[in-house]
C-alpha cells in the first residue's frame, strides 16, 4: 500500500510540473521578443532623426548659396495694401465712374436662378357706434363693425440675372362699397407691384421701372402688414388716400451720395394715377417725386433716420398740386442684452399747396395751403409685447376743416411671422361738420415663406 501511494504522488507531481515549466518558458520567450522589438524601434527612430537632420542642413546650405544679393540702392516695393490706400485717397477717375459696374456672378453656366416667394395676410375688425357706421365716417369707410381682409398678398422677388432684380406682388382685399350702396363683401384682386431694378449702372446708380410704391415719405413704401399701427396716420390718408401713393407706374432712380454717413437720393417720374392727390394719369404732365433719406449711427445712443420728400403733379381737373414732407424716426436699444429696439420715436409733417377751381365753376382759381402731421412713440417690453401712442393732426387738403386723433395700442408678437394688435382711436373733426368718432381695432397678420425685412 505504501509503495502504491508513493507512486501515485510521483505521478501527480510530474503532471503538475510539465505545464508550469512550459508556461515559464513561454513568458521568457515573449519577454525576449518584446525586448528585441524595442531595440529595433529605437534603432529606427535614431536613423530617422539623423536623416531629418541631414536633410535640414542640406536645405539651409542650398538656400544660402542661391540667396540674391541685396542692392543697397534699390527701394522696397510698396505693399499691395499701401497701393490700394493711395488709389483710394486719389479717388476713382471719371472714366471709372462712368463704366458700368461688374456684377457679382449668381450661378454657373447651365444652372438656373431661383427666386423667393412669400405670402402674407392682414385681417382687421373695426368696432364703432351704429351712428358712425351709418355715416361711414370711420377709419375704414364702409367696413365699420366688420371683420375683413384688408390685404392678402403673394409676393415673388429675386435676381433676374447678375444685372437686375425684380419683384411681383399680387394682393386682394375687401373694398369699401360705393356711397349709397348696401354693405357687401366684394374682394378685389389687383396687381400691386411689378417692377425690375437695374443694379449695375454707372456712378453706382440703381433704377426701377414698372409698377411700384414710390420712395416718398417715411411710410409710403411700407406694406399694410408692416405698418407700425393698425391704420395709417390721418394726414397720409387725407392727403393721399388709404393706399397712399400705391399703384404708380413709372421710372425711379436711386443714388447713394458720397457722404460720411448714409445718404440716399431718389428721383422718379410717374403717370400720377393717385386720384386723391393727383389723378391726371399722363406722362405729358407727369407726377415727379423726389426724396433724400439720411441715416445716422449714434452708437450707444441708437440710430436716427431723417428724410425729406417733395412731389408735384396735375390733379384730375388739371390743376397743379405740390406736396412736401419731412420725416424723423429714432430707435434706441441697450448695446448688450437686447436684440430688438426698446424705444421708437417717429413723426412726419406734410405740406400741400394745391390750386382749386372757384366754387362758381369759373376759371378763377384759388390756392389751398394745408398742413398735417403725426407723432408716435412705442416701448417694447420684450420681444413679444409692446405698447405705444400716436397723435394725429391734419387739415383737409381741398376742403375746409381739420381733425385730430389719439390712438393708444398694444402689440403681441409670438414670433417674427405672427402679430396681433389691439388699438383704440378717438377722432374729433371740426369744420363744416363737427363730429367725434370712437373706434376699436383688432388686427391679426401673418407671413408665410420669404418676406423682405422691415426697413428702419
């Protein structure tokens, strides 16, 4: 038994010793291989470093051999920036000014150009007394106590080619029924804008031709959905009608004057189809309009816009009507923390000098000089909420009488594409008839797709 046990122990010890010996041999072999690889890597690293050092030394030697000898008599060539500055100080030559500008390339050959398209809607509810509704003396004549679409439009605008851009705007809205007619809901569709702008004319001039809103005053170029209040100021509607100088056909040129601040001069010749102020509708005696717009950056004090406008044309009864205006608009916001104007102050004054026939119908003429103005202020509490107050005072341009109005309003904008307003307006009129009118406006407007940014 003892011999048998002794043999069994020897067998177990032998079986255990063989794997342990093999494992020890494997570890030693791996260590030797790892050490060999480390020595090879170190040798290669040293060889690469020596090669890079030799190449660097050869390059420095070659550069020293081929370096040009400096001529002490030679003057250094002026830097390109210095040359450009010298040319800028001298100013462009007359030939350069008269040469049409080279436009920017918009697309590669074979690729079509695209234009932007957008839509907007402007809806208003006008609440007033039954007496004002019967007399139709509200702001929106014939649409008192109604919710109506004032303007729903589709606009397309973009580049025609590298030399010109174009804009087309089709609008629809509910029109006031004729005097004596029953109330209705007739929607009129009209082509409101269709014009092209030439962008590469000499002297930095741009020119528009076609159907457009002329550059006159501060608010004439502003569409209905972008007005600062629900309605246009009374002086503008009395002198030019509810649409102002819209739907004019003609040619208008604009030029940026070379002044230290932004100054834009525009001059246009139009048919004169506005029946409220002109109405002759003929280029034989055209409507001529001009405007000088100035813009001043006041840094921490905000920004200021000042514009002067003037125009003259013939009325429906072939009498001369001349108008002039001055507008002022100021915006202020803190330099940090606000991405919107906090305070807005604006106003405009209009002067009219109009020849009228004598009431008896004879050829005797009389002259009517009239004034009007408006002034408003707006405070933006945040990006969504704002409130303001507008004051109107105006004389009637062709008949005796004057009126004033006071309009507080509140504005809510959930986003840049949706806006709601609540506005109260009290109007007092004196003259041949004295009356007072109180109205409440509710406005909702929206924008779909592309929409040009609002002007300052």
